C-alpha cells in the first residue's frame, strides 16, 4: 500500500460509514477523502472518526457525513515537504491532504 492508492481513498458525499470503512481498508492510507460532484474536497474521515461515531451509536449504514471532518487541515502543493511534516507533527496527525486552489 502506498500513496499511489490515493484514488481508492475517494468517497462521494452520499457514502455511508460502511463505505468509508471499506475505502480506508482498500487504500491503506488511514484517511478517506470526501469529495463533491466536482471532485472538490469537502471533508476527511479517519478510522478514529469512525470509531467515535460508532461509540455514539451510529451504524455502518449511517451517512459518512455524520463522522466527517468538514473543515480539514490541508496544504497547497507548493509547500515544501519539510514544512508539511512540521505541520503534521505540530498537529499530531498522520495524514495531510494536498489540494490546489480549485
């Protein structure tokens, strides 16, 4: 598994929590990227988000939006790798989506 599997991490807005679990398993990236019809990032989901949702009583059939982080931390592609790693370390995160202006 690796970064080449990032497309496996894409989910539509109407996905369920169960579909998010399958996406996380399929991609191996520890993050699902929720996108709109124009392929714009609208949120992220990690296994921790799903775990917290299940503990709140949500089912795997519930909308993934119920556990999605709607305002995820992202960086532009122009940012240097060392700065990205510093941001990840400072925020104690393992994934950091790189997105362009569109």
